[in-house]
């Protein structure tokens, strides 16, 4: 039995998220079903995180313990031969027996893409959120500074019954304009359920003048979830990279 590390990219448009669920089309479920045929026995694929329905990934990391007579390249090629066209395993390599894709992760980078053009962009429409008008990017950048650092992000979590600590350290938020696109990039030691999407929704509220920059501090301190902005749609979000020591 060997432990393998997998690098995975996927278009999450038609999937009910990463995590395997009964009677649902999921990324984890698809990969496990292919590996089960390859190995002749059920296997568990452990992902670095649980992306929500409709969310994409360019740099998801997973690990799986299995008996396989194939080389790492042959495993990769087998997976890509039988997985759907919207899931790709970009790399397979043998990992240490103790490597755990979720528990060993020390940081993640997410990117959220918005489009503010007057004419819709047809060919990448599944990977951005279209805005009705362009927000004030300067105000959003000032608000983003307030969100950086270690905070209790309980108001930026969609799960009101979260029992574990909701303290996270978001050490980098960048907002980049390029042509008609606005890219939000977040790096931190971990993110709560829907946290990135709620941060984007909150920053857009600031950009449209419906919230002030000063309100961000109160949002971080107020236990009422409704004080944060709305949850931005899933299709604009992509997991870009997972960090390990």
C-alpha cells in the first residue's frame, strides 16, 4: 500500500462540489470510481478542501492510499483516460506515508473573477460573475486592507452552527483590474465555508457604495451574519494553489 499525491484541475460547473455525496455528481466521487476500477477495490481520495457546488480548481491537491502496480505516470494517464473531460489529473507522485492533503496544508490561494463589460464575454462565461456596473475598485482595496490579518471570520461563514474555531489569518488580498475584468486574489491559512464568496460579496457592496469602508471593522466584530455582504455566486471562484511545507 502506497500513498500517492494527486494534483487535480476541474471545471466545477456541473458538479455538486468536491465532497462525495449519495446520488450526487461530485469530483471526489468521479475520481474514486475510476480508481476503484483500476485497483479492483474501493479507495478513499482525500482532498485539501471541499469546494462548493459550481466552484472550480486549477490546483486542488489530494492523496490516496492504494495498491497499484502502475507507475505514477501510468496512474495519471489511466485517470485522464477514464475521467470526464472537465476533470484532469495533472500530476501523480508517490508521497510519504504520513502525507495528508488536508491536514498538512498550511495555506491556500483562491481567485474570484468578475466581469464588468457592457458586452458579455461568451467563451469564459462559466468562470466569472457578471456585474451590472463597474464598482469603485479603490474603495474595495481600502476595505480589503481591513479584512487582512488574523480575525474571527464567523460572520463570513455560511454555517451558523460551526463548532470549531472560526479564526483565520488572511495575509493577502489583491484586487486587480484588467480590461473589463476584476480579479480578487485571497491567500490565507484556511477558509471557512463560503468565506471567500462572502468576502467578495462584502467588498462589492463597498464598491457600490452600499457599505462603507468603516463598516468592515464592525462586520468583523458583530456576531450577526447579516451584517456582512451577500454570498457571491459560485462560478467566479477558483482554487488556484495549496501550500505545504
